[in-house]
């Protein structure tokens, strides 16, 4: 079936606020709440945070705008959007590979992202049952290790999380994605403010220590590794290079101002990351724990704090509800590019396309969860299945897609049309052109190089 014979009906966001919340929901995920705090902890706090903030606006925002712009221009799934826009610009159809790699990346990411989302969901109930009460690091570590070793338990929660994701996406753009984010994003905001307020109340002077840790510049802690890590996290924090934002852009009308909307989404994304740090680090410091405890910060270190403070059970439940909501707003966006492709390119309807893609992703996710137990000895390039998919997508596929997108937008598209669409003055557009043609491609190439560096 050629792109010209694809189904003509294409959904649209019902409002700018709905689109903005959906885009922010995609950006706000486990990376903000899980990865950002421990990266800040490992790399010295404020120096990393300030570097990350600069990159979010200088690198992340323009790529985000470019993905939306191309998606809105094409009004199709990312693969055929790239193909059609390339042809309209007199370029090769081979640019569709940017869309192919992006859609495949989001497809593979969801397979292991759903596994982690299942962890967060299960920890709501673990916290509620009081299993962390008076626990130390040995106890919480054993709880997490035993959890990873229980295949049936992991499979149950992976299935629950993937099922919730599929249910929302199957409802459609307006009744599913948009409506869910209109409920969950305000809910996330309220939960996060409650968590920060509670952390400030119970930690006393340690809240000030956490604030200084995150926001007082300590440039002696910065080095090349920290800069590249901040650059990479700024790129991935906004769900760039996954086909998501291009797919979301395809549902946009011409009335939405891309730059101002992108600015709002970036600010919301950054705000959640900063507030997550202010919710987590006061508890870490108050309990004499290490802020640089790595990926175990959320599932091993924080439960110690929850188990040894007044009202810690309630706080733990609220925190893991917050984490699950954030994971869910991202997972529905990860599923959307594949569903959009199947819905447009095959005879499948929305619900069938969602079921088919979700079942395949769920099955790959089983292989990912088995990597922590039954299949832990199965390795390729010295990585288990979970780590290999994470590396392949985050270190290679996403930067390649992002690089292709920004080169296409900066060099292959007619710049006069982009200037009109963004409504930029001549001087501001000169800055935009310099960033998209030179600065951002070099930055993304550095992310790619950093991904190949030994850990």
C-alpha cells in the first residue's frame, strides 16, 4: 500500500492544553524521577543540574520543535511523514529511515520500560503493607533482589502495566491519550507538591542541604563525563528520537504555536525533575544515605527512608503512585507511534492495532524480565537482554534518529517555510539556523560517541 492510499482519517488533539499535557506526560517519566536524581547524586549535584538545564533549552527544545513541525507537516505516522515531507522538499524517500528507526526504538523501549513500570506499581502495595518499616539497606536490598528473582511476580506486574497502557491507547487520541493525561498530569503535580512538602516537614534542616546540593554551583565537580551525561539526559528526557513527538505533531492543527508550547513542555519537564530531587534528597540526607547510590536509589535506598520516618508508609505509597503515573504517561506515548503506523498502513482498526502491537511488546518484555533471573546467564556483547535493549535504543537508535531529524530540518527543508511556521524575526531565525545546522548536530554526535565509550 503506498502512502497515497493510506487511510485518510487522521485524529486531532481537541485542544492546545490537551496536546501540551500529553507531550509533557510523555517527557515526564521514569527519567525525571528515577534517573535524574541518581545522576545528579553521582555527578556532584548542582554543577550537573545547571549543565542539564542549559542543554534542555539549547539542544532539547529545538529538536522537540523540529519533530513537531515535521509531524504536523506530514500528518501521518513518523515513517510516512518523513517520506512525504522529504518528497515534497525534493529529497530522497530514503529519509523515511529516520522514522523507521524512531518507531522501532519506541517499540523496543516500551518492552523493558513496561517491566520497570511494573516494579513501580508493585512497590505501591509493598509500601502499603509496611514491608519497609524499620528496614535497613540489607533488608530493602534483599526485598528488591527477591522481587527480581520471582518470575511470576515480575510477569504479573509487567502484564498489569502493559494492559493499562494498551487500554488507554486503544481509546484513541482524544478519548484515550488526551483524556488520560488531562487527569494524570494534574494528579502528578499535586502528588509531587505533597511529597516535597512532606519531605520539607519531616527532614527539617536537611531540606536546605538538599536545596544547596541541587542548586548551589559546584563547578569543581564538573568534568567531561558529567557534561556529556547531562547532554544525553537532556536529549532523552524530552522523549526525542523515538518517533513519539513526530507522531504527536501529526495530530496538531496549524493554530498551535510550536515554540511557546515547546517552552512550556520543557519548563514542566524540568520542574518535575527539580521537584523530584527536592522530594528525594532531603529524605536521603536526613537518613544518612548516599545521594549517589545509582539506579537503586528509588527501589533500595528510598524505602529505607520511608521505613524509618513518621508517616513513612503513607509517603511511600504516595511516592510509588506518583512514579507509576509518570511511567504510564510515558508508556502510552511509546506505544502510540506503532499503533498509528498499523492503523494507517493496514486494515486494522485502532483497537486491533493496539492489541497486536501490545502483545508483541509484552512478549519481548518477558525476555527482558527473564534477564534478571532465569536467563541472567544469556549475554550478548557482555550484556543481558534487558541491558542490551536499553543500550541499543538509548545509546544508538535514539541519537541516530535525533541526528537525522535535526539534519533534515536544518539542511533539507526550505528554511523560509520553517521561519514562517515558527514566526521568528530575522535575527532570532539566524540563531535558530546556527543551532539546528551546526551546534545541535555536533551535540548529538557527541552523545553518540559517548554511548560507545566504556562505562
